[in-house]
């Protein structure tokens, strides 16, 4: 399975959580996509979750820095559970994901036309190399935080996306470990949010972040997993 649509469909048809005692999600999405206009979009399609059903979440930051989450399930069991402290608005409703070809994905909110976003994906030798490495590493190695720290420091310059931090604190104070297994670039995008066209993609003057999670300065589509340590444990660890 070399194409992102193939991998996404497989993950949809075979949702599987990795082993562990912490809260876990697995699936795919866009780690972040910046626009010259100052907007940022992100997509999380977690096909498996340890705290409830699989769900989809669209993240949007406007040029003034205000975040809105569009969640397909109750926010208590979606991304708001981890990053809601940094979010101004949460809107709940169905979200459609349509693969229009092997490398083109359309993302839409269905109850209203708030978000209509099409993105095109591509691969380079860098994404292919990191994907081979990510897929080859066993789960036990991915769970070792020094490995995540090194991988983040290597991935940022290699991908040309600015700072990458694969482990740290969420906006709600939990400890997260992100493990991207396969990667593609977002090569182009057309997005409309609340009637406004976001314009061409491109890096921001200052890299966007939410707590310890940094949004890449170039769009990255990833298949992977995230582990989250509950607040009480995270405060003890930190």
C-alpha cells in the first residue's frame, strides 16, 4: 500500500489500538497546514480510541490566533479532551472524508457549510525514508521518550517543517507521545472556512503551537498513533 488513500482505507477497515495502559488513539490526519493568510488547519481521523468510538476532528486557527475545533462526537471523548483549554469554540456535528483519488482528500462539515477543504498529497525520498523507518520501529521503541525526542529533532530539519516535538504536554496538561508511522506532504490545498477562502498554503512568520505541540510549517499528512497520560499521572511525571 503506497498511496495514502489505500493506507487510510485499510486503517478505516481494520481499526486497531496499540497495547498500553494509557489513553490511546490510532488513525491518520494532517498534523497541521499553514496558509500565507495566517490561518492554520489540522485534521485528526482517529479510527480507534480507548475512551470511546472513533472520531474525526478538524482544527482551525484564524490569523488572530483563535482556535475552533469541529468534532464528530462529544468533545469529552474527542480532541477537546486533550487540547480544549486552548480552544475558543467547539462545534459538534458529522464530518465527511471523501477520497476523490489516491492522493486527493476532501473534508467537509455536513450540518452546515462551515468547512470545505480539499488537499492534495505527495511523496519525496525524505517522506519515504522516514515512513520506512517509522513503520519498521517496534512499539516498544516508539514508547521510549528519548527516541521520540531524537526523532523530532531529526524530522524537523529533514522535512523542512520547523520544530517538531513528538512528546510533551497537551493544552490540558496531559503528557502526549505521538508516533507517526507513515508520512506524505500536503502539496496543495483549497479551503473555505465560514465562507472565507484561506488562500495559498505557506509557512507562517512564527510557527504555530498549542502547548508543546508544534504545527509544521509545511503540511504533513501522517498515519500513526498517540498516547496520552491522564492529568494526575502527567503532573507526577513532569
